[in-house]
C-alpha cells in the first residue's frame, strides 16, 4: 500500500518586532496619610448619617437640608471608596 505524503507544517511564530515591551512606571506603596484620608472620608460619611438619624430635630441647619443629608453622607463614603482604587 502506498504511503501518503506528510505535509510539513510551519509552527506559528510571533514576529519579534510586534512584541515591543511597554515600560510601566512602577508605583510604590501608598503613603500612610493617604490611607488616613481615605478612611477619614468613609468614617465622616458614616458619622454624618448617624448624626442625621439620631439628632436631626436638635440641629436646625441639618434638618433644613432634609434629604440632601443622604447625598452628603453617601457622597463622602463614595469618595473614600473611589480612593481605595488608587491605594497600593
């Protein structure tokens, strides 16, 4: 029985010129004050909401803000949360 021809397959190789490395600036750890500010924003937002719930009637200017207190409290917490994305 005749033997079939074996085809030579060339292996796929990546062109070395297309693989130029990109230099990324290595970022070191975040300074300690960054962590303090980040946690400060989150705790300030939590404290704002707690004070709003517990002492709303006793603080005149806070009761005048009404539902804006939720935006302020959650806004402070979101700023702290966004800062966590840059924390190393």
